[in-house]
């Protein structure tokens, strides 16, 4: 199911298909920094990602400083990574044009 | 001018009129946590604040985790706080309904 915790092998397989993402130091999340041309493009990305997050009912932890957006994805209920994190990461990559 | 650094007295006067904001530990920024009913409301707030930031050409450093938004305002060019930070803080308070 979408909210079942992925095991270590599943996480490695998922990361292999997720350009730019890395496993967080605590092993419970994936992280990526996105860099854009300026604030307009950065917040445009965040807006598209916010709509996707609402649709998935799964939300990022993210920090924006001008043209950078640092994202951390995890599924608190599962205490780690699930398919929902992988889905949202893929959509974010698509929105960022990668 | 709007981008002149405020002195300590001006900062204290500004903070007196800014509900919920505090001086950051480094003394170079003001910070506030906004808490909303959920992600929809939190991101709605961020969208309004983003439009105001673009209009002022002055942008926040902010982190969103579901229904909370942590904001830090500073003016890098001035190495501290300016009227621009005070203006953006006031608009954010207005958008948050306080």
C-alpha cells in the first residue's frame, strides 16, 4: 500500500530512479535542493508542488531562500519512506524540468 | 531610505509594533512562527506573502512543515534589518489575520 514503509532495498531502488535525491542522514527521509533562476521560478515550482501535495494528501517539509528550495520528504505515520514520498519526489522533479 | 540599516533603537520601536515577531539571536533578523489550520491555509498565506515579496523586491527565508510557516526576515545588502523587513512583516501579519 502507498503508506507502507519501504525496506532498505526498496529505498535504494527508488533512489536509483530519482535524479538528484539522496537519503537523509537519519535514513528516514529523502532530500533534494532545487535551484532556480530567481524567486519567481522558485515559488512557481513550490505552487505546482503544493497542488500535487494536496492531491496526494502528502506534504513536503521545505525551506525557500530566494532561488533555492530545500525539500525533505518522509512519511511520519510510517516512521520512514513510503511510495507517497517517491511519487511526490518524481512530481517535483518533473515540475523542476529535470 | 528603505534599504538603510536600522539602529538598535529603531529595531526596538519596530518590534513594538509587530505582534509575534522577535529579534533573532544574531540580532540581524526578525523571526516569527505562523500556525494555521492546515496545509491549505498555510500555503495560501505563503502565496499572498510571495506576491507581496515580489512587489517589494524583498524576500523571506521561510520553512513550511504542514500547517506551520517559520519566517526569518533580514536585508543581506545592509547586513541587518531595514524598513523593508518591517514592511514585509506587517503584511505577513495582515495576511495571517492578526
